[in-house]
C-alpha cells in the first residue's frame, strides 16, 4: 500500500510510480475506456447504427441518434488510438473516467503496456445523475475515505491506484450530493497531496462558484483544475476573474471545430478561438494556470471512426501555436511544466 510519503515527489500512473520528468508532453483530460451514456440511454434497446464514414458527421451534428457513440470498452482500439500520442511527440495522458463513467483500471493498465503511454487515472464520482443512488446517504468523510483508498490502495476493486482526484462532477444548479462529493474530494486532497479535477456545470458563473466554494472550504486552489472552460466561459472578464482565484483553467475540447454542441444552446468555439483565450490569459500573467486536452469521450472523435484522435494537439495545434506567435517556452509550460507540477504529489 502506498502512503503520503511514498507518493511525495512522484507521479502515480496505472503501471506504478514514475519520476515527474518522465511525464513529458501531457494531455490533461481524456477518456480512453468509457461509458458516458446516461443511465436512461444505457437502458434503450436501440443504440443506433454502427459508426462509419458515411454517418459520423450526422451523428456528430445530432441528426442521427447513436448512444453507442458514447461508449468504448475495446482495449485493442483504445491502444491503437492512444499510440498516436507517442507517434506525434506526446508522452502521457490523464484519464478521468471516474465513478459513473464505467472506470476500467485493468483495461487502462493493458492499454498503457501496449501503447507505451503513461496513463494517470482519476477517481471519485461524476455528476449526480450518474451516481449510485446509495451515494445519497453518504457523508463527505465517507467519500473522502473512498478517494484516499483509491489513491493509496487501489480503485474500483483493483490494486491499480489513482494519480489524480476527478473529474468531480458538478452542474448548475449544484446539487447537495455533488457538494458532498466535492467536500470529500477536498478532504482527500489534503490527505493524499493529489490534484483535484472539476467538471463544472454548464453555466458561465458556475466555475467561479466552484472555485469560491473550494477556497471557502480551505482546499488547495492552486492544485485544482477546472475543466471545460471552452464550453462554459466566453468573455474575458469572467475568464480572468476565475484565473485570479489561483485555480488552473483547462481548455479541453480541442478538435471540436463545429459550433453545434448537443448538451447546451451555445456556440462552441473552434481551436483558433481557444488559442485566443489562452493568449489573453498568458498576456495577463496566467501562463502557469493553463492546461489543454481533447476530452475525447465519443467514438466519432477517434481516428478509427473518422475523428481527429488523441494526436490532434501534437500534430496540429502545437504547430498552429508556433505560427501564431506562442514561444516554445510558453508551449512547454502548457504541455509539460504545468502538468508535471499538478501530477506530482506534494
């Protein structure tokens, strides 16, 4: 069993502890083996058509209903897809399929062995709708004990240990259960020295609500990553106010280039707009509070099904950043230094 002193100064992957410098360029929010179908979707008899190049666009644009698009449990496909990270110059992936999203520690270990990619696994619970109904009776201390055990001993019935807490699910309005899970995550953060990743609700003020809550609870806000900024905040004032709290802002929908977003009535930004938002943060002194990723959680975003794949940031976005005036020091901070700091236990 690991402990705080064992983990301190190390990064914990699904294959064991590694030195922080071994992480290299890192994607901070992905799903490799997952099931993000809602419980109702999982019960539907019709899971939609098999995905091919003739229907992937229509599925992505909501013209064809295909629940099967939101599940992947094939280790062979996952390993082939993840290997693209290494092929294009990446080294590590943070996988955040926590409670409610069909976490598969053994499968992730197999994918890590086959692909050669460092995989850091999350723990905890996703939003209210996905949680076991029994969680409604649990206390923050109970959730904390579970997450501490997932980091120190092993997660989801295995001896494979988590290296980050999250993604901890929130929504707007925030439910009482989700608040208790968050309180548990902050208690686990204090005991383990791990970073917490937050899935915020789809309201432009909810990331700030979460950050303020975490600070009021005494959490280490500098070791809190708030995900999905690029589908939640669209104005500079909110963006900078959130960064001023000290949290890390994660732009994790790179590769989503269409305005259509099935989960909310927003105009999704494209990759160029994401880079403009990041440039604004850097220009205001927040370089050390930015990480990026794709948050792949549908088959149609994988190369095998006609999508951009896990290699997109390395193959396309980093060259675009250089063309648009980002320095190598800025790129290395976003891709290497910030992930290394956040994934190293303190």
